[in-house]
C-alpha cells in the first residue's frame, strides 16, 4: 500500500495502535547529525513534568508508551504506542535537534510514519530547513477519540533546550547564565488566552503575526491599545470560489491574530451575510481550527437546506440568500455594539468581494455610526465594484472619519506585514479623533 505524501500543515488519521516516527536524512562526511525526540503534552500544550521528554539521555517514558529506539546512519526513530498513552496525554510532538551544524545542512530531510507492528509506511513528509538547530517534524494528536498525524515542519534556532523549555521542560540549573541580549526592535507581545491549545504550526504563525501587528500599531503611536474586534464575512454567491479555495479560511486565521493582539480575552464576534445577515458563534482563539471548519462557509442558496444536520451553532447558509445587502449586517453590528457593556472601542474588519449596490442605505448607516465607538475597516477582495465604500473617505459633513477601505487583488498572496500595515493604517488616527470628540474615553 502506497504511503500518503503530506505537505506542511496537512493531517491524516493514523488508524493503527502503535507507530514509529523515523527522522531520515542523507548523511555526508563531516556534515551535521540529528537526534530524534518526543514530548508528551496535555490539552494545554505543556508537559506534566520533565519525564514527558523522551530523547537520547532519557530514552523510555516511565509509562513505557514512548521510546527512543536509537540511531542508525541517516535515521533516528521514536516509537509511540498510542493505545498505551496515559489519560490526559492528548498530543505527542515528534521533534529533533541538530548536532554539529544546522538542519539546513541535512540533505533529503524527511519524516516517515510507520505502522510499528508491520513496518508499513503510512505517511511521508519531506521537510526543508535552513539555520534551525531544533525541529518539530510532526505531531500525533487526539481529536474526537481518534489519533491523527499532522505534518508540522517548524524549526527553532535555540537548539534542543529552547524547544524543550517552550513546552515546559526545565533546563539544567548548572548551565551557564545566558548572555543579556539587546532590547528587541519589535514591542513585546503577550500570550493570549487559549493560544496554548492551538496546533504547533498555527501557534507559530500566530506568534509571528502578533509581532507584526505590534510593530504596525507602534509605528502609528498606538502600541498597547485595547479594542474589541468584530469580523464580517461576505458569503454571497460570487464569493463561492474564495470559500472553496480556502482563501476565506486564511483570512479568518490572519484576523484572529488581530483579536489576539487587541482584545484581552482574544475572542472575536463574527457575522456572515448575503441577502440577509446572520451572527456566527463567537470565535475563541483556542477553538480556531474547529471554528474554521464549522463556520467559514459560503452561501448555499439553491441547494438543499441542511436542516437537522447543523451542529455547534452552525448557520443554515441556505437561509441567508445569494445577493449583497451590506447595510443590513452593518445595522446588526451597530445594534450589538449599542447593546453591549464594553468599555473599549470596537474595530470591525469587513471583507467583501464587491457587488455593492445599496449605496444610499450603506452611507446612511455609516454616517449615523460616526458618533459611535466603532471604526469600520472594509477590505475589498478583488476589483468587483465597491461603490460608496471606495468613496467614503472623500464624503463631507462628518466630524470623524469612521471608515477605512482598501482593495487587494489576491489577499492570499499578500505578506502578513503588508496586510496588517494596511489594515491598521487608519484605526490609530480614528482613535485620536474619537477621543478628542468624546466618542470614546481616554
């Protein structure tokens, strides 16, 4: 049976009770070597104690479920008996450290997942690396009672100790004290509630994105600002290909980093709309992977309604229609803000591929919202006629400019730093103007 070839971030069900994770590379004379290891993690993404780190100096876990089998030229192997893992262990990270160089010096680097009982190859994950001295190749994780494998491919330049301490392993007290480092150029970012429950690869992307958001805000004098973040997603018929190609999924993950940076609890309220609006369940950061799969869905107008098959607060997308009525969802968000007790301003991140035609009704809503503690940032996906949204910056007779707009042809190809710079370019100026006008407090 041919093994599954996985790309970075892909996952698959394991389907066997015990596996071997083989780190493989092409050895070269005088080149670096590698050592495989494993970390047993609970639901909060941390080890229970130092015994949950299995590596060459601690080759067998006390419970016996995870073993470091030893190295051969060009390979190193960890075996995991999934059926024997203790209750509370929900993830096993399959990691490695480089010896005598970096992972970039190892040719043909890959991770193989084998059925431990038969030796059959279940999956192959080719990996690329550069200056990393520690590496997470993949992870075994428990989801709805079933073990799965995810291809991670995330590197560290801080070696085995840096990787281990990131997941709660204590370091040797006899180690030399670290050399003080210069102050970082980017503002410090805080750990957000639920962040520790995210998959390793998603957590890595989130961390980098929060740093970029902090830089974007600091450049505009808004470092450390707090705000509630609301997401609005166009689900009209013309958006179907962007949902099908998972472009919208990527947008939501990138906007979750904004909520994680601005909101104290990292949560984000969300709406979807076409002819009619519908509120989605709140997005808590720790639930991001499941939320993406359950709630990022386009219009199902013309299809058989999914009544009776909806779960976990899913919206019946056949009921929201197929067209564009932006003014209705704007009205719902305004009502939500008015009825809430939040003491911080609100940033609305509104994504649409155009087809805007209710210009007068949209303008009426946004003009009426000018003295409310909300900044509306519209993002156009493509070039499909954004009507009054493109002209709002030039409309007169508004004490405060409460609307921002920009359009991008291919948001999936836009670098995070560029996206956040544009997304947050007008929000700090609005904060200043809104404070001066008494719309928000100091």
